[in-house]
C-alpha cells in the first residue's frame, strides 16, 4: 500500500489541529440539540398550529443543512483541510442545486397539468 | 545564488509539483471524491422524491405512516422510533471520531474500544431498520405494493391517492434500502479495520490513517441519514 509515500504527508498531517475530545462532545451536543428542536417542531409546534407547514419545512431544511455543516466540518475534519479541497468538495454542489430547482419546477408543473390520481 | 537553486525555488509553491498541494494523503483524497460521487447519487434519489411529491396533490402523512415502535406499540408514537435510530447513528459517528482521535495518539487500546462501539452502533441501526421494514411490510407496503384501498385513509391526513402511496412506498424502500446498504458496507469496513487494529497492522505502520479514511465513509453514512430523516419523516 502507500506507506512509503506519505512521510511528507504524515508531517503535514501533524500541522492540522486535531479535534479534542471536548470539541467532539460539544459537536455531539449541538447535533443532538438540533434534532431535539426538530422533534419539538414536529410534535408540538406544528400540531398546535403555531406555525404553517411551509415555514416548518423551511426551518427543517435549514436545521438539516446546519447539522450537515457540523458533521462535514468537524467530524469529517473538512474545516481543518486546505481551502482547495474545501472548495472542490463544496462548490460542486452547485450542480445539485440546479438539479433541485429544475425537477421541483417540473414537479410543480405536473401537479397543475395532470388529472388527480 | 546559482541558477540551479533558483530552479529549486520555483518548485516550492504548492501547485508546482513534487508535493501534495492539499497536504492530504492519496487514499484520503480518493475517499473524499468517492463520497462526492456517492453524494450525487443520493441527491439524485432525493431530488426525484421531491419532484414526485411536488407533482402530487396529496401525499401520505409521515406522522401517520411512521407511528409504531416495533415490539412496544403499533400506533400513537410518531417519530419516536426513527428518533432512536437517528440517535444511534449520531452516537456511532461520535465513537468513530473518538477512534480517530485515539489513533492520532497511537493508542491502540482506545482505538479498539471505540471501533467496537462503532460496530455495535452500526448493527443496532441495521436491526432497527429491519424492524421498521418488517413492520411496514406487515402493513402492506413494499416495492410495488401498497395496503388495500380501504385502509389507505389511515395514512393520509387529507385526500387519499393510490398513486402517491405507491410512489411513496417505492421511494421509501429504495432510498432507505440504499442507505441501509451503505450502513452495512460501513459495518463490514469497520470490522475489517477493527481486526487490522487488533492484529497490530497500524501500530507497525506507525499511523492510523486507515481509521480516518473509513471514518470519513462512516460519517458520510450519518450525513445521508440526516437528509433522509428530514425528507421522509419530518417534511
């Protein structure tokens, strides 16, 4: 395998700040808290009608993206990688955003123009 | 300064060759780009789910479809079981990070302990998913199968649609199945890494980079679940 090659990489690796145990449990707490908020919205706020489902869905997606940020940035260590790697792994999702917009518009069009099934 | 050392100087910038510009080991970069392609696959499935949902006037209400805790109650507990599953997966992600952290300190014993915890978490999640799937099968859901028309009203809070129910069932089993397959693969990889750690392979190698690479995959599985959870169970 590749043991011989990464003597330099091993050195470079030491330059990253490692994640301390304290930080790990902190991120775990944040992820858990966000999930609890989602449950609170799903089981209490929405059934009581304090919020429209549209607003609820937007909040859900926002909280999901926040959770994704914490997992990718801290657990997957991307926050401590070089900018080039961060960019190549995140900017690529512009294609997915395009795909989402494209297909949701298509779906909305079908709802308007197809008979009820 | 002679011309030779000038040439050497030219080669010292990150992208001029002869070094790793991102300071990331080869296998780790490859794992990242594999995960990027995998993220595209999952995105495609979830975007198709969204498009189907947008195209239907009505859709099964997740609070009504998922309200059982297998073995405890058949109804009246929306989101509780999937909440437990989510907690298990987040928890096993944490034990994986702790294994990576122990690997940085070359502490073989701690890596073994946290890897065992991660494998247990993976099996627990798969067990929960098996229970949930079999519960839905018993209710009549499946690939190409939905409960009898007269029972469908139990799963809708508004108008009832057989087409929407069918799309929901197909996409639910396909997407959670594909995710479950990833969890299973991750557990297999974790077991292999655990055995290699116990055998002392990484100790002799002097670093625990393999634990980090498999850890990336494991966190990705957790990441996908975060999205599946939102789009299938919450929205």
